[in-house]
C-alpha cells in the first residue's frame, strides 16, 4: 500500500508559490501537524531545511491519493535521487503528529542529508521554534 501522507514545513505550505503550483490543484486534505527535528534557514537559497533533532517543526500534513503523481514532481525540485550523497534533499518516512487530534501517523518528509550536516551548521541559520510561516512574517 502506498503512503498518501506528506508533511511539509516550508515553500510547499498552503498559500505559498510552490503549494499553488504543485499541490493546490489536487485539493488534498490538510491538517496542522508537527514532527521532531531542527529547522535551518539557508540564506543564500531562501528556504528552510530540517535535520534530526528533538525540537518540533511546525507544518501541515497533506493527505491525498494523488501523492504518487505529486511526489515525483517534488523530488525533481528538491533534487532527490534516492542516493543520499547525490541528493540535495532526501525523502524519508517519519512520524508526524496531527495537532488537532494528537494522532501520530507516518508521512513522507524531505530532510537535509546527514552527510551534509556540518556544512549546514556552518552556513545555515537555526529557526529555533521551527515555524517557517512566522519566520517569513518577521522578515518582511
């Protein structure tokens, strides 16, 4: 069975350009959600990434049977190749908590590759509360 859940925390959030281009047309079910990790902002690239950690990352969970169509497109923009050392981001299946119900489910999630963690710590900026939407508002 294919997993139809996709957790996003950055440029694929509702209302942002990548959501409007890649996700909106499929009309997914959307749930406020969170997962564990540490969020970094990449100033030179203008978007966030996540690594393993014990903080919480805020985002949304999309649930749609169209995910087999959506993910290959997202894989391409994230330069995901299924080979960790050759991918800009990697896609993993992680536990995600739906905030309104407290239910924990499995979902696809793009992460920063572990092999590039040291580079990220030197070049990225931690977003301590893991909230990309709040961070964007504060930048304007």
